[in-house]
């Protein structure tokens, strides 16, 4: 085993233990939580090693980095998630490799994703990114729609050709009433998810929790955790 492979294997094992312990503590089955490894800023060679180590879901947040990486890994059976703020001029590129876009937060993006999915003859999974600290009618600083905008976006995605409404995503807010209160933030997301599922029963994905707060997310009921640093190491630059 190369040094890098041994390092990633050890990190993955620690993350796996954390997820398993959180599931056990919450009385949830381990299979109910999917690990999505966020590979942003790390090379395609790491993605390849992760796949060898059993990882099936990877995530990226910038199209410029993700597009060449996904192309270099096209032979691997991986599900690619896009989790970054998305400009409409990048939608066509992202739709060519992403299986799921977790950061849908405005109607214009729904229209663009739908057109690109139809053109590419793909079905694209969409999660609505919720900004728990955004005021009514506004968007969060790091993307995301305010909670009261979820219903309208959900209906738009559900009606859009080429798109499949998967559920919700959030990043724990750094400011506002949920700052430093990850567990409360994720529980709020679960309430929004329950309401969403009453109108759209299949939209049952809840993506929440990162390296620092995955336990809170699993305890609250997240189905997907997005882990970067704890698997790959501290990123050389912000991303
Ligand atoms: C980078 C990123 C993550 C992973 O964060 P870590 O703290 O490195 O685990 C998760 N979600 C999103 C949206 C990200 O941009």
C-alpha cells in the first residue's frame, strides 16, 4: 500500500467508526446513512484511491476543478454530487458529470438544470439547499434558499423534465440563531424535510453534517453526510 492509500484508509476507518457509533446511539441502521466524501482541492489520484477503498459517493464544489477530475475518473463507478454555489453558465458542464446537484436554491437554476438534463438525455437528482439563517424571501451568504422558499422550489423541480426531486441539503449556519447550535439547526432541517415529504414522499434525502458535526447530523436524522477534511486532510486552501 502506498503511504497515501494507508493514510486515506486510516482516516476513512475513523470516519466510519464515528458514523457507526452515531447510528448506534440514535438507534438507526448504519445503511440509513450514506457517506459522501468531499474531494474538492484534492487530485483525481485520491478519488481513484478512495474508490479502491470502497467509497461510492464523492462531492465537488467548483466546476473548474470538478470537470477535469470527473473526466479523469470516468472509468470508475462513482456517484458524483455537486455541492457548491452554481452559476447558470456552469450548469451545462456540471450536468455532464454530476448525478446529483445538492445546491439548488433558485428557480432560474431549476430551469437551466432541466434544459441541460433534457439536452444531455440525463436524469439529474436535485436537493434544495436550505439557508437556515436567511430571512424570508432571501438567500444565504453561502447559497441556499430561506426555509419559506422550499415549497415553491420543490414544486418547480418536481414539475421540471429531466430532474428528480431528491430532498434537502444544508450547511450549519455560522451566524444567526443557529450559530454554534448544529444539533438544533439539523433538527430544524428535519422539520422542513417532514413537511416536504408530505407533499413529495420520494424526496427523502437529507444531506447535513460535515467533518466537525456529522454526529449531530446523524442524531437529527440525516441520510447523507458530506465529509472532506476528516478523510483527505486539511485543505491547502479554502474551498
Ligand atoms: C467542503 C464542504 C464540505 C466538507 O467539509 P469538511 O469540513 O472538510 O468536512 C461539506 N459540504 C460542503 C457544501 C462543502 O463545501
